[in-house]
């Protein structure tokens, strides 16, 4: 009987042979990233984040409608579909 | 004689002659035509004929896989079109790439991608069902596989062309449409060659599929035969006949899919026959939308000088006499009982299977069969309103077209495809549970978007009747974004289903349970007749067992055990 865990983001990120604590490691990674961002803001108040601060204004000029969030989801879905097709083709 | 009456008689006449010759054959000419067609499908392609390996079943799988991807893109582009309906300039930033995706620019691509994907699914099913029921292999597997690529290139070319302004874009779009149509003609030739040696009479699903595929082209030919001057009167009739023929193919696929999946025959053979006759001899009111003229302008590009301009259902007494309106109205009204016949027959079979909400394909079919008569009646109201010239429901036409396509037509086509997919490719869906979740996404998204769109439309109609134009925009502006976001559920549902299909696991390593000769085992539920068994594809070599002896191999038991 197959293990059906749905289509969660973490399921895409984990491979079939992920260690048992893999999910926890990914979660810890996100938490550490958040802590780092908060720490940066505390240490350098008023300074923008390197690289990110340069890219965001660029995007705000282009992606000025909330439809872009949905289109981003469609693009992720489409490329994951293409990736699945390619993986299956190579596998067979 | 009246133009519309003449058109309908010509349409039925050509189909009747075709059906007659299909049964009786064309005598000594048959060998010549078959030889030439076989050569055109094979050797005439030259090196192209060796591109694909041509293993049995690969062509059908290729069409279905391409169809799934186009259907996902169709849902996505439809979502964008809905969004642009209330925020026309949401994607104005693309103009920096010289791509003007504003206003209704996404409408035509959404129609082509959605219907293109659906037709690919149906052709994929046809390539499996028709040869199997004739107990023969497909005449040319390689050619059928190549045609899937050609059809995909056709859709892509059409979409690209529709985004390019000027005549070159129109020419590209028409070229893409013609390419898709040409590849469909090759598929029809392939199918006819496959059934040529069939020793038994054609079975019901075969009739549905072949008449549906041929009927699509017959309606085009009839439209051309009626001439340019009659075009404003005959264009919409031709389009409505197209929809009827799509439904005919869908009915054939579903009528085959349910018995082959569940092992339970379709309850009423008489209703199956009546559905076939009814689909051919009535005119479907579904998916009528004047906005489709922009699509038709591209598909009839070489003839567009006066052909599509001003095309409408002319109201009785204006340009068309009342006899025509009366006949078309009657034919449209008569299509409603046909939808009920199909729906009743299918829903009864699905209920008997006991696998609804457990099996993805059957749940989709049940959704489509349930919504079909509802959408047909709703479409009848809006279409007849447009024909009468009153246009009181004009604001709701687009919403009803969208509802008919995504709550009835697509679920039926997709459900039928998923039902026979294990038999086609030897692969099961990755997960039935995830598949059913995806159907919930699709169903709730489509029905929700339809209902909210209708609320918006009727608010608009009511405000317009009361002369409160100022209030219209605010009410619609609040409801339309909600409808768009709900429709995103359809995008996700189709995506998850496509993922489920692509990631499917090979479960038939020991050989498919259905051989080319029919099911190897069959479970009888209750009393049944030999006629019903034969309808379900049972052959002399099939092992019959009663429900009491049911093991894990056949029917709904397998599906329920996966939970």
C-alpha cells in the first residue's frame, strides 16, 4: 500500500531516501534563516538586505498586480509537471 | 428552401450516407482506398515514419499525455482571461516585451488550449477504444504518435499567432488550426483502417466516436457548402453542431470507460442508442458565446471577408423567417432530454459501482454527468434569449459557457480518459486519494467560480433593469475577483491530476487484465442479460463470476481497498 502524503512543498523537497530527521532539518533551516534576517535588521537598522533590496524594487515595477502571485504558482506547477515528465521519460 | 433547414438536411444527409457506407462498405473501391490510405499514413511520410518506435499503445498514451498538459495550460490561460476581465491592465508590464496581454487578449488562446487539450484526450481514448472493440491493432501506431506532435505544434502555433497583431499573426493562427485539423483527419483515416477488418458489427462506443469525429468535419463542410452569403446565418449553427459532435465522442468514451473500469454494464442499452440518435439529430445549445467570434475570425481567416462579420442568431422575423427559428429552437430543446438520458444512464452505473468518491475517474464522470443537464438547460435559456433578440440574459452568456465547459464537458472527457488510462498505458494513477482531492479542487473551483460569476451577472442585469448603472460596477467589481480566485482551484485540480497521471506507477507488469480480446475476468452484479455482457466487452473467453466470489482483482473492491 502506498504512502499518500499529498502534494506538500516538503514532499517535493525530500527525496525517497531522505534521513528520518530530514524534515526537521529543513524546518530548522527556515527558522535559522528567519533568525538571521531579524539579526541583520537589528545589527544594521535602516540598511537594506544585500542583493534582495536591489531586486525587490525591480520586481515591484513589473509585478504590480496580485495576479503575478497566481502566475508564479502556475509556472511552478508547469515546470514541476515538465520535470515529472522528463524524470519518467529518463526512468523508462 | 430555407437556408438553415437546407443546412441541417445536408448535415444529416452526409452523416447518414457515411454511416450507411460504414456498415455496407464501398465494394471493390474499398481495397484501393485502404491501400492508398495505408500508404499515405506510412511509407509516404518517408523518414518521418521511422521517428517513433510504434509500440502498441504508445500513440494513445502520447495523445493523452499531451492533452493533460494542454488542459492544464488551458485552465491557466482561462484563469488569466477571467482576471483580465475585471483588471484589464493587470499584465500591462508585459508590454515592455512588446506583448500586449490586456483586455480580452487571453480569450482566444484559452479557447484553443482548453478545447485542444480536451480533443487530444478524446483522440487518445479513441485510439485505444476503437481498435480494441474491433479486436484489431491500430492500423498505423507510428503515424498516430506523430500526429500527436503535429496537433501540439498546431495548438502552439495558433496561440502564438493569436498574440501577434497584423495579418501574419492571423495567418499563423489559421495555419496552427489547419495543422491540428489535418492531424485529426489522419487519425480518422487510421481508425477507419483499423475497423475495416472488423468481423462483428460496430459497437455503440465505436459509433459514437466515429460519428463524432466525422461529424465535426461534416459540419464544417456543410457550412462551406451553404456559401458565403448565408454565413451570418449558418456560422453559429455550425459551431453548435461542433459542440454536439464533441459531446458525441465524449459519450462514446464514457460509455466504454464505465463498464471497462467497474465491470458493471451500462444499465440501459436502449438509452445508449437513443443518446446516439439524439446527439446527431439535435442541436446542442451549450457553449454559445458571441465572444467566440474572435476565435472564429482566426479559424476562418481565409474566408473572413464577410463570413464572421455580423454573424448572429438572427431573431425571428428580421432576417430569417420564423420557420428557421422554430426549427432550431425545437432542435435545441430536444437536446435536453438527450442529456438527461445520458446522465441518468451514467449516474446509475456509477452508483451501482459503489466507487464514487473512491475512484478519481468515476468521481469526475459523476460530476460531469450530474452537471451536464443543468448546464444544458442553463445554456438553452441564454442561447434562445440571444436567438430571440431580447438579449436580456446577454450578461450571463460567458459565465454559462465557462460553467458548461469546466463543470460538465471537461470532467466527463477527463474522467473517461482517466478511467481507461490503466488499460492504455498499463499504469495506475500514483494515488487515488490524491486524485479525488484534485477532483474536489476542480469541482469546487469550477462550480464556485460559475456561481459567483452568475451572481455578478445577475446583479448587473438587475441593476441595469433598474437603471442603476453606477451600482453595477461596484457589485461586479467585488464579485468578479472572487470568481477568478475560485477558478484557480480548477488550475490546481488539473495540475494535481496531471501530476498524478505522469507519476503513475506501472502496476500491470504481469499483463493487462483486459486483453485485446476483452476482459479476462468479469463480475456479474445482480441479474443481467447476455446483451448487457456483450455491451461491456465480454467475450467467449471471459471468466464470469458473481459478486459473492469477488476477489481483489476487479471493480470497486480494488479501489476501496486502496484507502
